């Protein structure tokens, strides 16, 4: 895993490298899985999270605003 922190105001960003089939955990309740990387380098991810934790894509949220 290759990682670095980048401070952006009050937000900390961690960049990591994962292969298909690998995953990482955010906090105690969220697990992110790399499902597929296409030849055009698009990455499909799966997110396991409890139902009380709202998840939404940024581009979907921008359409609502």
C-alpha cells in the first residue's frame, strides 16, 4: 500500500493503491472493496455500510443542489 496525507483545510486525504479483490476500512463501520478495474482504468467499488450511514456519489448530490 502506498499512502500519503494531503491537508485541504480541515479535511485529511489518504491516497492508497489497491488491487481488484482488495479492500480497506474507514472507521469502524465502512468497508470499501475494489470490484473491477476496466481497460480504460475506470474503477468499480463496493461499499459496505450500515443503513443509518448515508452514502451518496458527489456527482449525484450536485444534480440535486
